[in-house]
C-alpha cells in the first residue's frame, strides 16, 4: 500500500490581533489572579474576533450570537486557509475528493464540510467527514482517517481543515477558570492536502508513517465543556494540574510509535507539538526528553497566536517548513494533547 | 544492533553489576572512537541494566585529544567531524546514567572536553589537564560553552586562551575535578557509592536543570522545575520514599 504524504499546508487567522494587556483593558478585568494569569501566559498576542463591551466592560454576546460568530468566521477563515493550502499545488477545490473538517468551537448541523461545499467550490460528490467536539487534539484524530482514506484511494486528493473560532467560546464571569480559558485561546484555521500517489515519485513532502494514541481515563473530566446555567453559555473548564498529567503520559504513545518503527527519541529531528500552554509544553520537554530548541515552533506559535486548538500543530509545521532546514530522510513527530484526556501522535518521514 | 565488545577497536567495554566501564584503549580521538563511543551510548541507553558508567583510559593515560590523522592539509576544510564529536559530548552529558571520569596522565584537548560532560571527575595526583587547541590554531570544542560554568569566565579565558598545563592541585581548587586520589580504584568505588541508589530519572532531571541554569531566566526555570518535579514525584522511586517515610514496606 502506498504511503500518504502531506503535500501542502495553509493557514489563516482573523485580522485583528490583541495583546494580553489590551484584552485586560478592553474588558476591564480587575481580578488580580486573572490579571496575573494573562500576564504569565507566555503569550504576546492573539488573533481574536472580540465583541463590543457594555458600560461595565463586559462582552455582550449571547450563546446564539457566539454560534453565529463561529459560523461566519469558520467560513471566512476556512476559505483563506484552503485557498493558501491549494495555491501552488495546481489544484482547486473541485479537485478535492475527500474533505475532513475539524472544529470544537461551535456546534453546527449541517457541519463545516457541507458549508464549505456550498460556498467554496468543492464538488457535491466530495466524500466528507466532520470531526466535532474532540478538542485541541482533534487535528491528529482527523489526520489519521484522512491518511487512511488517501491510502485506500491512491491518486485522489484529501483535504484536512482544522478551524477553531475560540472567540466564540468567550464566557466572562470574572472567575479564575474563565480567566485561564480567556487568556489562552486564539482563533485560527489550518488546511493540509494529503495524497497517496500510485507511482510515488520522490518528492520533498513527508510521508505519514503511523499514529499512536493514548487516552487517560482518570483525567476524563480534566478538560470539559459544561453548560453554565447562570451565563446561558457553554463554558470550558480546565483542571489545574492537567498540563502536568498530560505531560507525564506523553512519552507512552511516543515510545510506542517510535518502537514500532525501530526508532528512538534521538532519531527524531523535528517535533511538532500542539501549543497547548506553557506548562504542558514544559512537562512534555522534561518527560519525553526534548529541548527548548525542539519545541521552538510550539512556543513560537503560542507566543504569537495563543492556543489555536486543533490546527495549532499545523501552524508549527508551517513554521518548520519556512526554516528550510528539513532534509530528506529526516523523521518528525506530531503530537497533540486535549480533552479525554488524550495524547495523540503521528510519525512523519521526509 | 547489539553491542559486540570484541568488535571495538578503540575501546574496551565491560559491565559488572550496576557499573559499566568504558576504557579508551586508543589515547587519541579519531572518527573511529567517536563512532564506537556513540555505539556504546546506544547500548547503555537501550539495553544495559547498569546505572553508572565509568569512563577511563588504558595504561595510565585517559585521553590526549584529537588525532590529526583524519585531517590532511591538502583536503578541503570539513566541519562535519567536529559536529559528530559535539553530538557525542552532548549525548554523554545527557546520558540516562550517572557518568564518572577517571583522569590519568596528560589529559589534553578533547580529553578535557569529555571530562567536562561527566557527572563526577576523579584525577590521579600526577595527571595534568590542558586545553591546547588555541595554541594550535583551532578551538576547544564546546568547552568554550561549558568551561566557564565550572571555573568562572576569568579562569576560563586563561585556560582556553593561554593553554596552561594544569596540575591536580589546581584542577581541584578550580573545581574542574571533584577529587584527587592516588588510589584510583578505591576512589572510583567510593564515588560510585556516593551516588547512592542513582535514581536515573531524578539524576537526569536534576542534571538537566543544573545544566540549563545558565541558560534561562528565573520564571522559565521555575516552569521547567515544576514540570520536572511533577515527573520525579510521579515515579516509583519517590513513592517508595513516601512509603518508607510512612513506615510501610516499599
């Protein structure tokens, strides 16, 4: 069976970028614990679609308005990221045979795939799958079946789109929990073209060699979406120690994935880790045994854009390619972490 | 691939209980030695049940630095071999074992560089240390990065730029070595003993944080410490400590 390669990637974000300080001022956040969380986040700024504030400085959106914002911006960001991904490949939306879309920031029915087919020029017979509500790790949960589809359908084009409008998750109640969530997430969309060619000519694009997952059932409720009755909104709750718990388990799927291919951590040249937050990145560094340099794109994406959810690791991937330092034969590991709680991994080889 | 000690041309390798001994039988560093020492590191991390590695020389000589046989004046300049050497040194520095170097004879250039990446250094009274590279027109590897952390920038400038031969008394005073011992075998046994149970996770995490202490600011280092500490206290070794503290069998 042919290997599938990631042939192109494209990303997008909303136009407006806010520093942490600007957000604190805009919503007149006074709680010193929340202010400290914002300032210690290792995030310089984030692209967001922020609402206007009422006289007290509070955002005024209802849950219905948040859902409408998600739909509106998911279309716009998706259009840009898909366009940038396909640019230069000689392909258009009508050449895509399988579309797999990921989001956790707004429930839609029909889902993103149907909306993109309606508005963005995909064929009506395009195969589609929507991966919804799986959180930050979902990009790899979706890449896995996308790669499997591509391998089962050699020569045909599969497109993965990870689109998160985290601005549509805004709950503002001045508690530390919403403060942590509101300090962390940014908006962004990433698209990746995947294909397995029957006569696989050597090309400089990584083959996806395999995946390994690890669920931590004990941390089932460590990251969880709950209905906040008082606010009339969904609210994302993050347990305090979950970054370290995730980090502690990160070496389990990595070891399994590498052993299956006869590799060790020292054989991996490139690490594309989800920009979950400073603590979880640190925990992974000291558990897997990788350096600050290995996760430079992970910390860079976090610093420049915050946690972008499911597409985050593809933003790091794009930065890695832009360095032009990858060499033929290099191995890379993609790693995403999120609700479940889970650590997902994929092995690449250029 | 399993290590075949008989195949090694520049090293002898032996394991005795929890201690592995790597003996450099070739007093000069060439690409063969770099390759073989890298293979030994693979074996130590992937297969060996040992916890401590003793790195020493043969015939009263630890290591006398680079062998110029690999470099010829009529060939183009090639930095690749130096990169291989630095990768090896970084590998030894981060090895998932406790590392001990036994320094005998005139220890020169790369021999000193290698000693600086170990966890403990024992020196014979008559041995000397010298980073002679700058006098020969090249650089003492990443000793330029590591040396000042041991001795301070002033001493590092003197040792690197003027290439003095440093005797054991001065080496001990500067903190380049931990102990000067006439009876090396007893000193090695005592040093192995001093690492106690050598909990590999705790040792390697603590070592990494120490090595990085010159590299990051306090806030970053605190984040690193908390991540590392969470990992350490999640290990079976620490659980055993807690059980003992609470008077139960581990």
